[in-house]
C-alpha cells in the first residue's frame, strides 16, 4: 500500500479507474449526494452529483482524534467569547474602524447589548477547520485554519457520502479500508434540505429558530436585510448564531486569541484545556498600526510565500498568497486599511494523489491537499451549558494548483478521511 493509503497499482490502473469512476458517480446519485447545476441554480429539474474524490484521503489517526477531542473545548471558547462584551470591544476596536461589514455587525451587537437580550437560550453550530502541517521529522501537526461560527456547511450531504466510498471500495478488487466524511453549499440546496427535513420530522411544526445559512458576506445584505437582521436579533427566536457568536468567529478574534494570556482569560484554572487549544494554533500576527504591525508587514513582504493574508470575510476564496500579499501590503502598509487583515503562517500539508470528480472536468490524477473540518454543537440556557458535543467531521480536498477556495466555489471537493 502506498504512503497515501491507496495502492499505486490501483491509482495507475486506467481501466480500473474508469470503471470505478462510473460506479462512484452512480453511487453518488443513488445516495443523494447532489447539487443543482450552474445553468439552473434555482431549479431542481436538473441536478448533478456534488464534486467528490474517487478515493478517501489519508489522515493520521492521532491527529484526527486530536481534532475531535478538542472540539468541545472550542465550543466552550466560542460561547465564552460571545458573552464577554469587553473582550469583543477590545479585540474588534481597530477592525470595525476600517471594515464596514464587521462594523455594521458590531453596531447590531451594541444595539442588542444596550437593549438587553430577549432570549436566554443560545444554540451554537460551528466548524473548526484544520490542515496538517508537516514537521521536519515527517510527522504532522494539527493547525487550525479558522473556526466557522455561521453557516458551517456540508453537515447534510456529508452524512450520505460515506456510502459512496464504501461502494467504491466494494467494487475495487484491490480493496482498502477507510473512514468517513462531511460537506458544503442555492446549487447546494440538497445540503440545506437534509437539515430542514430533519427539523420538520421532529413534530411537524415550525421551530422557533433562526438558522443562518447565509449572511456572512457583505453582498448578502441590502439595507432592508440589515434591518431584518436587527429585527431577528431583537426577537424571541433562538438564533444560530446570535450576533455575538457571529462576531466571535471573525479572523481578528482568531488572531487575538493567539496572544499570550488570552486563552487563560476564558479558561482560568484549566491549563490542560488551554494547552490543547493552543497546540492547534498556527502563527497569527496583527496588522494594527504601530511597531508590532510594522514588524508583521516587513516579515510578510520579506517572505510572502510563508504566509497567508486574511481579510475579515467568510465563504472561501478571499485569502491572499505570495505575490498577492506583496501587492496588497505595499498599497496599504502606511494606511489604517491594513487593519482589516490579519497575517497567518502558511500551513504546509503533505500532498497526496487522488482523482477529483467534478461535472465537466476531465479525469486526471491530481496532486492534492486536504482540509479537515470538525463540527461542534452546543446549547446554553442562561449560564448553564446543557449540551456540548463534537458533532461530526468533514474532509475537503483540492488540487495543489489552487491556493484557496471551497466546494461551493468550484475548487475543493468532498472527501472522506482514511485513517493511517
């Protein structure tokens, strides 16, 4: 068996691969791993399979279980940040001055804070995304890319994709063991439907929950939409997420958490929890005005290939790499506009080989990079955490030809972890 978990003779057997591709696509359709087409994004008259890998991708067993084990701590961290108004004020003070979208979200937060929250029940559904950084000795370290506190997608389709790889495995005469997965998004309507239908099956009545599968990008909002968001935040409905939890997932908060002593603020007397969370941090650096931010700018311009420049945006395809970093920072290095970004060490995962199946894309063996997402779910009533769980996982894989972008953006595909 090859180092990547898939036998080389299987990967290079063209006749077998062609047969398995047909089997895999049919299995995806039979199992409801579906998306609408680009041509008819708002109609289900014509659908196709959601993009996925032909084979599951290898993930070290220890780091996989590490990601699962730390998720309940991340749930608590996000929830505690959302309740700490002084921290959110401090952490986002510079960002809201230069980033209009984050600023408008924060204005809603302040409005609700002044009025007083009307609902004591908090529902959190988040996804913490990681890549495996390769160490000099060949081992891998789990490094968090981001935590998604709004619209953490692909939980629906993900529950159906394992059967696809099981069936491919059954039809692969070489045979290989593996584990499972989870996924992403109006072409991706079927992921929505799985969640929606489960809610309706509970008792056939509407549930008093506002669940945001959108609302994380500026283009999602008109002035009327902003008014509606404020109205929802002021309502008695349980929000998933509420505005404070939404803000807790911003890139700037992620960067502030990496500062010495900040995690201890949220976990006093729990050094083991602090260590477990901090072990997953990549290097994170401020671009605020001042000597520290100036040092970050100089560091990024000197070695841009070692970093990722991240704006306060969700949804994939927003991050900047290499020459793009230099282009942007040269333009804003003397301006407060740089405070709209953070800088992060670029994680260097070990590439593997796989086939990426996507409608209209020629079949070829690709060199791939994977990103592991772990879902978390929690419910708090007042000050009591009544539910705190790791709720599953998602593996997304893309060709190393692409620096950034998710499944819905047409770059990554759905995958399953093959534990090694």
